C-alpha cells in the first residue's frame, strides 16, 4: 500500500506543478481559468484519495466547498469574458 500511496503522491504533484505552470504562463484569462479549475479538481482528488485510503469521511464538507467555489468561479469568469467580448 505504501508504494501505491507514493505513486499517487508523485502523479498528483507532477500534475499540480504542470497546472501551476499553466496558471503562471497562460497566455489568456481563459487558460488561467481552466488551469485553476484543474488545480481545484486535483485538490479534490487528493482529498478523496485520502478519504479512500484512510477510510474516513471527515473531509467531505471540504470537498463540497471546493466544488462550490470552483463552479461559482467558473461562472463568474465566463460572465466576465462574455461581457468583455460584447464591447
């Protein structure tokens, strides 16, 4: 089980680094928005993997809050870009 946990940590760390690079370097606001959604999804996956490995549900409210923040953030960025395109 420890080898699997190490592999999960390496994969999620690599994905988070690539996503952070896209947030910093992204040429447009939409690239940065998509990358931030991916980063939130990665955080949710790490928390869910922790819940599955350790057999608990203590971080379930945190998962729900992160999901809500991601949805509301995506909607607000989409509305901002739509208003900007109409001008």
